C-alpha cells in the first residue's frame, strides 16, 4: 500500500507492515508480471516492497518514483547499486510527465494501491497513459468493493474503493483501452471487512497479516476459479495514442 501524500504517517506505517508479508508482495508481482514489459516505471514506490521484484526480474530499465524525497532517498540507498534503476520524483496528475520521462522509452507504468489516493484518478490514469510509448501498458491495482470502505480506508486517506464498472469507466475516460480487468485476493475481502467495518481498527493487525501471508501459497489457487468479487481489482490498460 503506497502512500501518495508526503509525510503520511499512516501510509508509512502501512508500508512497514506490508514489508512483513513477502509472500503476499510476491503474489501481487506474479499476478501482474505477464503484463509488464522491459522498460517499466513504478508510481508510488514507497520503501520498495514491490520495487524489489521489478528490480530482481532483470528488466532492461526500472524507474522508481515517489512524491516524497525521504522515500526516494530510501529507494536510492536500497537499489542505487543497480545500473538499470533510476529514481525520480513524480506526483500525479502531471501534464509534463510525458516530456520528462520520454527519454526512458517506457513500455509499462505500474501503480499498485496508488490511484485510490488521488482525487483526480482519471487525470492520474491519463498521465500514466501519456508516459508510455504507443501500445504501452498501464497496470494498476486498486481496492475494490465500495461496501468495504471503512476505518482502514479513512486512515490511509483513500478517496474511494472501486467496482469493475467504475474502474473501467475511469480508465476509458483517461483514454486507455482496457485489455484486462480482474479480481485479486478473494480471501482478503473478509479480513478487510472484519478490521475496517466491524472492529474499525486504524491499522492492519500484524499478527493477522503474518497468518494471511503464510496462507498465500494456497490462496494463489484463486486464479483457477471464477471469482465473484475480491479485496482488489487489477486493470491493464493500453495506450493507443
């Protein structure tokens, strides 16, 4: 879960908590990996929970970005030894981003648990679409199901949770052609509902997360099932401009 607002204490704490769930982070990466090209930019890299997988995959170029200079320093310290890694500031929407990042010839922009923080989500998606070359992909993962919105979302300053309809509409309004749209993490739906709606806790309980993380090898089997819903949605959009 990557914070967008600089100095967001709740977001920073959540990043640290999510760092204790390596299987879950790997599962997220494996889910989107088939849609990622060789020259990729990550939006809202934070402390690098997902960046680690992008960097270790051996891609030609990985550009890590964040709004907060402290996070960018952490990313440089952690990944700066890799010759294929660049770190840069980025706040969305940004009308100049296409020009600033054009030299990288990006074929993919990835934003995991970022778009829901941004008031102008259509503008953010539109910016991402302009940053990739023609035919490039924008891959986003966002929290799903409006009925799950609760204490965790408010603490993390989520602007919204998505349905398949609202996420597709936002992507199409941003000029993206939807290549894929699917649910992710069915079991997590129950944990989020229990903590955000029933217990109304402001943090993801670490003990629960570790138990969940241990179950990830089994939870991966959901890819073979027709899911009715899930905690998150993944959208892959193509920029034809």
